[in-house]
């Protein structure tokens, strides 16, 4: 059971780079992994093709999850994060995401990872449960008691139909 300020909560942020030395994330990053070739360095923040890495999506998600800033404490303020970079300057691939999830599986016990956050997905839209190349890893995480939260997707307008994107449509993922 989560309680405010619980340092035993470890969240794997599977996204793009996390600025691990950000003042609000100080001493909260417990592990890191990178599965992309075209990476960028958030420590210190740099700019690639005009995109400021200081405010990367992964940093933003980590801050929402567990910022140590007392003014904006995040949803799990005592939690720690494993920063798993699966998206780079030119996007990513399902094989890169799969490698990141495999890292989480291989290191779950070491870091006591209790949940995975993937604020990413394909630009599809399904009203039924769909399996993907990530299904084995998501099912294995669930079998080990790790909840996998996945962005439901933003493609409703493109399809004009209710549904969620891949991998949120996986039966073992929790679409958010």
C-alpha cells in the first residue's frame, strides 16, 4: 500500500531521456538504461535540432510522478525512479521499447520496481484488446506484480472512434 513519502516505491519511466540532475529529481534516480542509438544527454541539458532536452518528456513524466519539490510534490512524492530511455531525437521503435522493458524485468528485484510508466504508443486506435511485440514483457511484468501504465493514445480525432492505442490495448497493461 502506497503512503505519501514511501521511498520503497520505484517507478520505471520508459520514455525519452530524463534530466537526472534536475534539482527536483535530486537523489531520486535509482537506475538508468538506454536502448536507443540516437541518444541525447540531459545532464547537463543540451539542444538537439532546436529541441531543448532540459525539458524532455521523460523529465516531465518523472517530475509528475515523484518530484521532490514540496510546492509541486508529484503523485508519488516519496518514490524513486529508474530512467529507461527508449525514445531518442528521432523517435523510437518497438524493439527499443521491448529492450527497455526487458531491462526492467531483469532489474525489477534489484531496484524493487513496482510500476512502469510508458507515456508513449503507436498512432493507432483499437476498440478491442490487441497484442503487440511488447505483450510478452508486459505479461511477465504483471506476473511479477509490476503494474504497467500506458498512455491510452491521442488518435481519437484521426479515427473518430472510441479506442486506445498500442501498447495500451494490451490485456495486461493499464491504459491511462
